[in-house]
């Protein structure tokens, strides 16, 4: 199952709105077939692994990271292929939370006389499928807030300059996070200050990288049309989330360029983080990377929408004049601090990378 989980990761960022899935066929203690779901519309992992196994799949054990589907979508049901292949036993890490599956595949396999086990490396599978799981359980995406800070927790100097706090290795890791995300969200302040592209640009990538949806929160549609996100190369695949009262003329100007405009409810005078998160989840954007500054990020944190914090720390000290990465939360007491756990930690060139999972956000 560990091998199947590793294979599943090869599809990350390419399968939306489908989940990443890996599968391994084992017969007499030997792997005779393996595969992963490469992209939406392509064969599912189980079918790929069974095809590779061929006749050796008869009487074998199939390991799957997620419950095989039993419905017709872009591809036929995986359970049909499993039954026809003559698999004797199927070991599944995680039951599929999607209401179109949710146990149907497991029941079909059992009715066909196949021995079914569920729960092997379940925690690891659920973590890998965090966004997909959360979207189909509570209707929200998994949100990772990415930050680059100094040792004293500053994201910019007193003039608002932030390029570059961290080095090239850390920035390349950010591109890997983007490549694995379904959407990248920023606020108007970040868009105006940095004029970013929000694309995943991986050094040495031989295959074309699937780009995430680019989302800018601009409540009143005041951002200049000269931003790179609104240019011909990036407009298609870019969304501007605005409030109900944003000027119609500005919206039409963006739409003529190919930018999508989403009118959403407001919360505390700006685009509601929860409304935007729900819109993204409904559209199959299950893993969201928040690359905003402290104002928007703190609003998402206060709304209970941030599941993980990806913190890149540079060995620099700015002092009191710098901009802190997080705004006020609650009453500011240590007793009310948001708890979490470190899930990953390591070097990124001369900088430090820490991934922290906030507790109680998994759905």
C-alpha cells in the first residue's frame, strides 16, 4: 500500500476534479502490475495496474489507495475491470467519501465473491487526499497558506518590499506547491504590489505542468487592467472574486479579456472567504494554495478555512519596522492560540521550510 500511495502522488495537480489514486497488483508475494491515475479522463489507477498485470491478475491481490468506483463517468466502473480480471482479494486504504461512490464499490466487489479489506494505511491515504476528502465531507477545499518570512516573522519591510525574502531553492519549492494545487488565491494588495503570474514553473520539468486556477480577491474591482494576470497570456484561467456592488463596467472589461468574474457575498466589507472557498470546492478545486498577505490570510484563518501553513523562513532579521505575517486573532492569549502539529520540516537552500497542520480542520 505504501508503494500505491507513492504512485498516487505522481498524479497530483493533474487529476482534478478526480482524486489522486495509486494501485498495485501482487501475486505470490511479487508485484505484477502497478499504476496511478494520470489525469482526469484517463484510465483509473486500478485499470492501469490490471492491464499491466494481464493474466497474472487472476487470483492476485489488488491494493488501492481509494475505494474503486462502481459508476459510469468518463470511464467505465473500475469494479467491473477488477471482477473480470479474476482478482481474489482487494485491499483498500480509504472508503471514497464522494456520494456517488461511498461504499458502492466495496459492496459490488463483495457480492462478486472478492475478499475486501479496508483501512490499511488509512491515515496516510486520508492525508494524501486531504482536499478531496474535505470537499466531499464538508463542502470546503483544503487550504494551505504559504508564507515567506524573516526570522522575526516579517513578510515585508517598512516600505512593503518582499522580493526576495527567501532564496531560489525556497521559491522553486513554492512552484512545486503551486503545481500540486487546484487553485491559487491572492488578495488585491498582493496583486498590486507584486504583479505576480501565479503559475507553476518547475525547473527541469520535461512535461507540461498543469496550471492551477488563478484567483484574485478584489472587492470593488479597482485593480488596474495592466496587471500580468489580466494580459492575453494569463487572462484565461484567471478569476476575479468581487462583491455584489462592484461596477458592471469593470466586470465587462475583465470578461472581454477572458477573465472570469465571480460576484460573491461580503463578510466584514470584503469578499467572504467562506463563500469563495465553497465556490472553489463546488468547481472541483479541492486543494487551494493561499499566497496572500496578512490581511486576507488572517481573514481566512479567522473563518476556520486554513488547514495548513507552509512557512518558509529566511535567516534574516528586519526588526519592528517590518510587516508581521499574521494579524490579530481572538483575544491574543496563549491559552486561545490555534493548535497544530509539524508534518514536514527541512532545509530549502539556505532557508527553512515547515509545514504545520492546524488541528480540528480536517472535516
